[in-house]
């Protein structure tokens, strides 16, 4: 998995939506990530970003989200697979 070089910039593609029916805890993390993005809080965004990436992978591996949904989220947050 390759991460788009974000340098010191945060990245969320607003044109790629969050898939419906995501697990509640994942949605909470995504909302918090969006808040850090909106606030320009690079430090907290970057710290949470790694956890969100891991959560997406875990939810996919245990079957709580589909591969298509995981790929859509990865692309939304600049994680190219």
C-alpha cells in the first residue's frame, strides 16, 4: 500500500464520500479526523490518521466493511492501494 506523499499537508478528498453504513466507532474517528482537518491541526490529524488507516483495515479484515468501502475510504484520505 502506498501513501500519497502528503508532505506536511493534510489531505481529504471531499469529492469522495464516506460510504453508508460504516461502523459507529469508525464514523466517530472519521468525524474527529475531519475536525482536525478543518481546524488545520496537523499534529492531531497525523496522529489520528494512522489509527484510522489501521481501523479501516481491521474492519475490512473482520468483514464489517466491504473491500469496495475500504478502498473508497483509502482514496478519500489519500491512501493509494
